[in-house]
């Protein structure tokens, strides 16, 4: 299940960082109830980019 947080949660960067590292998934940030940003740990980002490279080789 995706993690969704309001943009005001970005005020507490340490908390968001912990959430990203613990979940190992992207965290979706909403602004006024609408999707706005995606935040993720570097580990998650690198894993996502590795998957992109694998998919590119399959095409």
C-alpha cells in the first residue's frame, strides 16, 4: 500500500527520512489533497534505476 503524506510533513525532514528508509518504498506527498511530489531514499532510487536498466535491455 502506498505511503501518502501531506506536504506539511516535509517540515520534519528527519521523520520523512526515517519513513523512506524504513518502508524502502517511495512516499507520495500531497498538496491540498492532490498529488504533488514523490520522495524516496537513495537506496530505493538506485533500486528503481537498476530495474529501469533491466527493462531497457528486455526491449
